[in-house]
């Protein structure tokens, strides 16, 4: 790793494209401004899923739009700053486009990292912990190779339009949750974090998906972190080599 003065940034759940491209555009501009700001001292940038409200990669086609976002990510990556992308429940059909075009690795499940002596478990967070059984069943259908093969036979205008509609309207697909704190026993990711700590210690267990920014102590020198979103809160996480904070981009 480079100098400890550098920082590691985390952001999640931008849902660009929702509810419409026109209404999403100011949020995209704000996120690009954030990327311009954090690139000044970033050691690495983690994007923890649902960057887009829908994403599907056909063999030769990806959803149009998001040019400013993709261009800024390419610029930052070309400058030598590592970027790591974790698929969420809205962009789980991402394959190798980011890897080939942007040199950004794409992960479909949790990954472990160590930065400056602190250990991290990082992921999007969908389908983890107890409960959420309807979504877990739905996810198995969506990630089934046959389901993806069938979807590719739809013309992109039809397939993308249908998926965007369902992404907003269907709670099981969207993974929408109550964005108020439900209490420790009812916060599935808190329960998941505690269970992970039974077998291995992490200083920080960092997830998105919940859309509710929070830091919650789940063990000795161990915190569960949820990054919030870029719809309501415009929050992000930053690790300075010593402590992890959730901040708001204004």
C-alpha cells in the first residue's frame, strides 16, 4: 500500500437511471463531483453495488447512458487508483464489461481486505443473514444461467424496459426495505455480521443495500458499517488508516 495519508473510500446504492434518466441526472452529476473530490487523496475506491438501477450485459450491448459516470471511472482508474466493484441486486447481471473496458474488477460476493493493519469484510449485502426469503428465492432465479440465457433473447428495448419497470415496482426484485432502524434483532445485516465474527474477526464489516447509513458495534473492536445511499442521504465511507467514518457529500 501507499502512504498512510491516502484514504480508502466506499460508496453504494446510487441507483442511477431511477426513477427516470432525467430525474437521475442531477444525482449523477453530484456523484461525478464526489469522484473528482476523492481522487485527490484516494488510495482505493470501493463501489458496493447498485450503481445502476438496472444493468444487463448482452453479448455486444450494454444499457445506454451513464457516459459521465463511466468516463470518470475510466479516468480515475487510468490514473492508477484501484477501483473495486461489487454487484448489487440491481446490477447482478454484470459480467466483464467493467473489467475489459475500465480495468475494474467485478465481484459477485464478499471479499476480505487488510488495510493498514485493519481487516475488512466488504460486499453489497443483499440476501445475507436471516430472513429476506422471498428475495433469496428470486435471486436464485435471476442468477440461474438458463434465466440469463432466456433474457438475452429479448430485444434490448423490450428487455431493458421491462427490467427497469420491475426494478421500481416489484419489492422482491428491488430489495426495498424500510429505511428506519429496525432494532438489532431485526437488522439482518447486523445479525449476519455477528455470525461472521463467530468464525473470524474483522475490524469493519462494510455493506450497502440497506440504504440507511449507520455504524454499529458488533463485537470487540468490530463494527458493522452500512454506507447509506445516493438517493436520500448522499453518504459514503472513508477509512484514513486509523478510523472509519461515514460522511455526507454536500
